C-alpha cells in the first residue's frame, strides 16, 4: 500500500522528531522474519524505550538529511527495520540480542551523532553497559569509601565494649 504525499510528510515528521531526540540509530535487515518474531521484537523495544519501525528507506533518507545521522543514508538499502533510541546502547543491545537468537534478523549498520558504525561497531556498542548500569556502578564506587569509613568508626566503640566485657568476665571468674 503506497502512501500519498500528505501521509508521507506525516511519517517524515514523526521520524524526524524521533531522530532529533536520538543518540543512536541501528538498522537491521528483517527479510524472512515471521509476524510472531516481529511482535516479540516490538514488545521488547517498547519495554526498553526504543522506537522500532519498518519504514521506506527514501522516507528515512529525507528524515535524517541535515542531522548528525546523515552518514547513515548510504547504508539504507533493502527491507530494513530501524531502531532509534535516546540511550546510545539500548537500540544496539536490543537488535543485537534478538539477532543472536533469530538468524533472519541481520544487523546492517548503525550511527551515532556524527559517526557511522559497521556491524562490528554495532556489536561492540551492544556489549557496553547501559546508562543505568553505569550509574549504578558509579554510585557503588562513590559509596564504598563512605561505607568503609562508617564501618571503621563503628569498630572503635565496638572494640571498647568487647574489651569492657572481657574485663568484666575476667573479674567475675576471679571473684568466683
């Protein structure tokens, strides 16, 4: 079913809005995927906050023109599914993980603002921890010295109380 000019402009505007917020765009060829697999992929995309859509390549070329993702235009051939995400890692992780379990989804390329990624670059990006994981690690690293200091401060009165208990026990043994 072809779109008329007005419908195409609406799609271009929608994709342009997503691209404006994006930190990464990952492209994969979905030739041969069944509907159930695509449905599962879309559900996972919604859960991880990835805008996932099958689009006409010419419309995407128009949507990314003049953006930092313009270098991706040369890679847009064949039946493609587009993963657009505000988190640079989530779209790559989603499509890469799905491609591991389903051989009909083939990663083709990706783009970060101002740079193009080949398939190996997309896989490397997918192996990076997400923003939330990095923040959790940073918080744990920042808390470690404070927690150690608190335990050390707590140890002084604890040792003192143990020492007093030992003296008390020793005196009670001598008295008996």
